[in-house]
């Protein structure tokens, strides 16, 4: 007799830098009494989790960049890591070992990863979840566990997701109403990403044989600390790696203090967001093309970049861009070292008493918009005093393909990473 294989779908999603003035809220606009009680954060686990996210970020970005040679890339590995870590809580044997390796999970496993991500998530929430996106950056995350109506979850798995990830089970009718369930999950995602990810799950993604789904949303809205002047934005030449030149809308900033760093074949600025806690690191090659810089991108390089900036007064010119990228990550994650989870040999018996569960796919979508809209509101609420003469300092004109990393300065955790080959391409 051939056993029926049930399907687990993991669906992380991230939306970044949305420019509308409203923000995602729960349906009633507040926390509910049924929200899980989180385990208190343990600051001793912060560094281990930050190092793990850096390692996973570098690995996943290189894989996506290689698959999209010559194209724009954006992703939120922090979001993917949270969704995979929730899945890892239900894994055993080889499946668990492979996922630990891919996630760069710290020792002791698996407890240190759960505790560390819980600590980082609560630290970020404490600093940014109540921000208005103008005077203070706003960053929110949400996790959810969607289960088939009759699926029996193991208490340990349920407790781990509730205590460390704030994810309560949402029983849904996968079997009897897969399309209605797809729409319900998409609405949940859209509500928590300010409608920037309106359809994470495409038609036919949810099927009658789906048993369980794990979702994460990560949403950011942040104004620049030093606003660009909208009327100063002008078309300037941008040279692609193939040598072709296009005119792109380029934002022009005066000299302002920000992080600055130079390395072998590249230099970078760290452009701060309002409140000073979050920043966008922009890396520009000084010789060769962007691929030479990307070849160096690993956990060590990324960690050194995000912690190595020193203050300088920089004149910045930065293209304006908007980009969206939906991707399926099954092949990428298998290649990174966790193929077993996607096969009949998967061991997810710590998740449910139901045998024969495996991961069907991991889908991810990220949206980013970088422009002056948010900074105009910030400029209306802040007075910036500058000297009448132009001070001495480096010029940083971003006029060719570049890498960017949006990160939290205090923990060193990268949140979004991408590259821009062509600022005019939107998706």
C-alpha cells in the first residue's frame, strides 16, 4: 500500500519601505487576548542569532543573485529564516541536521536558535513596532501557523511556536475549501504588509492535500534621517555592467554625516533612517563590476561591513527605484544543503502525529520602494541646520550597479538585501 504524503508549505514574505501613510494592523487595530505569551528575551543569545542570520543572508543572497545574473534582486532572509526556524522546530534526524546547517544555527541546537530569534525579534519590536515611519522607523513582523482542521499537532511543537515565535494555530479548511483558505491567508499577509504583498499565494498554490502552512511577514517603513530634496531629483546617467548607459531619476543630497567604509575594490556608505537605529548600507564597486564584490559576500564579509562603518561627511547621490521579486526557494534551499525536507525521506514527526509530512515548497516575495515621499513628511517635522559652506568629505555618486543591505545597527542583523542593476526595472 502506498501511503499518502501530506504537504507542508512554508511561505515567508517581506515588504519593505512602503510609502503609503497607513500601516498594517490587526483587524481590530490592537492585540487580542488570544495572542500567544512570548518567552522573555535572553540577551545572551542575541549574538548567536545575529551571526546565524548573517550567514544565512549571505548564502541565500548569493544563490538568488547567481540565478538572476544581470538582473535586480531583493529578498528578506530574516523573514525566510524565521519561517524555516519554525519548520525546524518540527523536524528530527537528518532533516533537522540539514536545516540547522543551512540556518547556521548556534549551539546548543535547536534551543539556541529558537531563543536567539525570539530575543532579536522582541528587541526589534520594542524599538520599532510603534514607530510612525517618519520620526522613527517602523518595523513589524508577524508569524502564523495554518493547520488542517483535523491535524493533530504535538504539544512541544505548538508550545515552541507560540512561546518563541508568537505563532498560534489557525485551523482552516484546506481539504474542503482550498481556494477560500488561500484568499484568507493572502488577506492576512496583505493586512500586515500594508497591501504591498496582496497575493503571496498564487492560484492553485493551496490544494486539498495541504496539511499545514507557516507564514511570516516583515514590514518596514522609514524616512531618511537627512531628507533628499524632492525638487533636486534629476535624471542622471547610470552605467549598467554591460556598458550601456541609461538616464535614471537620481536623488541628490547635500553633505551629511553617515557611515563610510572602504575595502579592496569597493566602498560603502551607511545611510541612516529616522531614529538612527536602522540604516541602508550601499556598496559600490571601485573597480570591475558588482559580481566581483558579490563573490566576496559571506558571513564574515557581511558582518565586517555592517559593523565597520566610521562617521564621515558624505555627499550622496542615489537612484530612486521600486522593485518586486516573487521567488520559489525549494531549489535554492536544497542546493544550500537541506534537500531531505522536500523528499519522502523528510522527518517532520516532531510537528505532528500524522506520518509522511514533507515540505512542498517555500515561497517568498519582497517589495521595495526607495524615493523621497517619506522624507518629505520627516522634513516637515525636523529642522536640519547645515553650515553655509560645503565641508570637505567624500562624494558618493551611485551611478552604476550596487549592493544594498537594510540592517539594525545595534544587533548587526541584516533585514533586507538586494542589488540594483537597473533602477528603471520594477519587477
